[in-house]
């Protein structure tokens, strides 16, 4: 199984948005997080996001054939 690294193409499980990983950091004392720059701004509940830092378990590594 491939790992998510800087430069990986990923999809956010909740927002269903696609972007490139530009940062990796710790979310809390147990798990990591990824900072992702989206290909185009994504509408959240209140804001249009071009970048999102979220827990690592909310991101899925995708390949070219997985893009909707």
C-alpha cells in the first residue's frame, strides 16, 4: 500500500475535494495531519477553501484513474 507524502494527490473524505499535499504535521499527540492545497476552491459550510489542514485519517490517496 502506498503512503501519503508531500506531493501526493489526495481526496478529502468529508468534502470530496481533490488537492496536493503540501505539508505534514502532528494533529495531536497520537496522529498526524496533512495540509492540502486544493486544485480549485472548495465550498465548506461557510467559507471557500483553497487550503485545508486536517487529520490524516480524513485523506485518501488517489491515482489518476480515481479522479471523478
